[in-house]
């Protein structure tokens, strides 16, 4: 089987990838005998956070270099991702998804999507390569699909405000339990709430495992 590409937005939920969600993605793939590899955009983070205090700090950080912390150094710049070499692409959550991959955190439904992220998602949608979006990252999927006139079925759980934004960007939101994942059968896009709803690591992991299980079934 071709490896699943896991795309990272940094390291740490407040300014990059949610570490548990990234690790649960790797673990879920491993348990289902799916090889993985890592990518991240080679760009500076939108901001840097002290994860103890939650405050912004002036130290600039690079998304690719920070992602290497999670990937144990085995990571490539996203501009090298060739969708023909992968069986699926996963996007863990964390605020890096809406700060670094796109500007949703600041600009809401009028957000801009980073060019390499936009290319990868649009190419995958065009050939219906399975895509997995975790936690807050479905808003990125909705925005990336919008300009191509594609309406996706997505879930971030049951957060009414974010659900309305997904609808405003032309996609459909489906409420979903944290332990489950939702499949858009037409576009082969899977999403799960994870820490948008999870009250424990076990809940987040269970939904991510289900997402990977569905993606495995699409191969």
C-alpha cells in the first residue's frame, strides 16, 4: 500500500498541530498496517505561543522545522508532496490549521489558504484521493473546496458557530459524536471532531481510529 501522508502545521495545539491528534493519527495507521510519511509547509508560523501561559511570544518559528519534532525528523516540505505517491492525506487539528495553513483564525470565512495546502487539497479532490480532516481542520477543507464550487459534507462535532461558517463557505455540516467519523461518500472526504469535543485522549483517539478505518476501506 502507498503511504498515507500526514500534513503537520507545527508542533503544539496553540500555534501548530495538536500533538495528540498527530500521534493518534500515526498510531491508528500503524495499527491498521498503513505506512505513513510526513509533510509540512516550509513557512514561518503566523504566531508563536507559550503553551504554559497561552501568551504570544516574539520568537519566530518555522512550520516545517517545528513539525519535525513530531515526525522525529523524517519530514519533507509540502511542495514535494505528489498525490500519486500516496493512498490518502490526513490533516490533524490544532490552531496551526487555522493560523498557518489558512487565516481562518483571523479572517473567518474570508480566509486565505496557504498555496501548497491549497494545491494538495484541490488535486486530491479532483481525483478523489481520500482525505481526512481532524478537529478544526474541516474549515480548511470547506474553504479550499469553495472556489472550485465543490460542496463537501464535513463535521467538527456540534460547534454551532464553526458549523455555520462551514455552511457559509458552501459545504454542509453534519453533527457527529466524538467517537465517530463522517464520510462524504461522493468526494471521499472523512472528518472527525477529536478535541473539538473530546473530554479525554481515549475519546479523541477512538474517533481518529475510526477515521483511519474508513479511509482504509476506501483503498
